[in-house]
C-alpha cells in the first residue's frame, strides 16, 4: 500500500517567516548581522542547525545558538499556518485511503501545532526531533517509521521542500516528492521521483 511521509516546516507548515526571523534574532544578539535573503537561501539548501554551526569559526557556540534559536522559534509557534493547499491535499489523500506520517526536525511542539491547525488526525504517527535520532540526510527517522508501521519501501514517498529531504529519502531507499513552490530557491537534485509546485498536485500523481 502507498504511504506518504511528510516533512513539516516549509512543506505542510508555512513557518519559514518565523524560522528566518528567529535565526536572524539569534545572531543579532551575538552582534552578527547576516543578510536575510542569503540566510534564507542557505537555510533551504541545508538546515538551521548546520547554518548556525558555521559560526563556530567566528568564535560563537553552535549549541548555544541552537538552544536560543529553539527558544525564540518555539515561542512563536502560534504564528505558524498551513501551506496553501495543504488541507485540501491531506483531505483528498485521506479519502483515497493513503495513510500519512510525519518525520520532521521540528521539536516536541510538532503535534501541538498540527492539532491547533486541525490536521493532526490525518497522520498515523508523528516522529519529531524529540526522538533524538540522527538528523537528515541520515535515514534513521524514515526507517524508524517504516519499521514501526511495516511500510513497503518500494511504495513509500517522503515529501519535503529541500534537497536534504530528497537525500534523506534516497538514503532510506524510498521515493521522494520535492515540493517546490514558485518562490522557492530549492535546487532539484535530480533524484526526485516527482516535483510539484502546489501540494494539491500530489493526489493527482500516479502514486
């Protein structure tokens, strides 16, 4: 049976405004004034944690930066909204009997945000950063969900908005869908099974 595993930030959740603002605020507290546009591109190309780790060469503590970022971003979780088309896509896929799961780097508030937005019931399981597994592109998170729910890797897709999500899918031996809306700076890897510009396209794919 086909199964879909979703990333959250930038895929189902319109949260990059909060993420970018929180990263910039974290660095400004340390006297670093990064360019917002360039920062956004680097976050899409990699991850917040890897981006902040790059400031170790400037004498800053990456772990401290990460903790402060998490504090600032979590405090603004109530500002996060669903991506355009997310609710319609989830409803359509649910009516087709396709089970949904979540694997995200988002912390232990992932379930709370999904519940507040009224879509938690679309997901059989949510695996977040609180599980303490190696981060993407390591496949551990996907493999944990696959093993736990006995999913068929040949019929499982990971949906994300960044190249790192596609790499994670490749490393886990599953298919991938890159969500790349018109304004996204994400560069396709060539390993994607599908690329969509609108989440509402997903129920129309030959899954």
